[in-house]
């Protein structure tokens, strides 16, 4: 099976057919239904175990955004899309090892985090070889355009936050997941998600203001808290198609 696609057709709650050969960005665009009930995930997992590619496509369509956000919180943005596909390709043959079929979300979230760790173990070896190459043979990163640069700076600050905060923030700000959706799909409690978002936004605002880069995140006028919409719009400028 070629990297970059998951074969099959999945069905969302509303009856919308989703071709699971879609790219990660396509899936993020169509996965706007409310957070799934665990029983619905269970039926898809059980069907996928029996070889139903459509059922696995449905799981992909539901959880691709979450996996994308978890990886974006940890690895270079240019590597995320390919690693999302890799996470699902790794998960497919391991479905029989999932003891609680209602907890597919937390299970594949753990696979995504482990895949990010594997990425750095693998790239350390590659980096050692690259460092020995002549300077003109080493790959240089592409320069950011002006609109992308601001989003790149914000993302860098988000990644400098404690892991718990940065993952939840990216799921909310970049992937567009609601607080309850993040809780259901990752297995976190709603209270933990609220705390992570509040403290994470607070720390992000302090870092941006302290850096004096001209990116000022103002508090929401009605609540006095940082407006998540301001940061979300800046980040999606770079990470949405």
C-alpha cells in the first residue's frame, strides 16, 4: 500500500460518504461532525478487525485531525502529513491488540506520540551523516513567505510550551477541534482540557509579548482572557490549504 493514502470508503454519522484515500487536509475539511460516541467507534473497530476497509476509512476520517495535531506539536511541519499516514498504516495490523475497542482515540493518540519519538531517533542518525557532507550538499530549508513567517513564529512558541499544553492548543487552534471533542478523542477529562487550554494560552501570550516581535495577542474584551480566535486565524493561515 503506497504511503500517502489509506484505501477504502468510510461513513460518517450523518451518512456522508468519505473516500479515505483523501489527504490529511481533505479529511480535516470533512471531519466536522460532533465528537463520536464510543459505541460508534467500537462498531467501526470491530468491523475493521474483520477486514472492512470502509470501517477503517471511517476511523481515519474521524481521527486524522487529532493525529495531525499531535504530530504537529512534536515534529517539523513538513513531515507531518506523511507521518499521519504512517501512524494509520501502523495501527491497522495492530487493531487486534486493542483491548478496549471503545478507546480507539486514546490508543491511536499513543501510537502518534510514539511515532514522533521514533522520528527523532531515526533523524539523529541521518543528521550525523548530513553533518559530514560538504556544505553545498546539505539540504537547506525553504524560506518562509511573509504571511507564513508570523504563523511559524507562533507555532515555534507553542512548541516551546510544556507538552500537555502545546498538544491541546494545537488540537484547538490549528485542527479546529472543540474542547469536548478533544476530551472524547484523546481520553482526557473535560476539566483537564479546559485547564490546558487556559494555561497554555496564557503562557503563549506571555511568551509572544515578552519576545517583542510585534505579534500582540490581546485579551478578549468581554472576558479579559486571550482570544483563541486571534491565534487560531494566524496559525491556520499556514496550516490550512
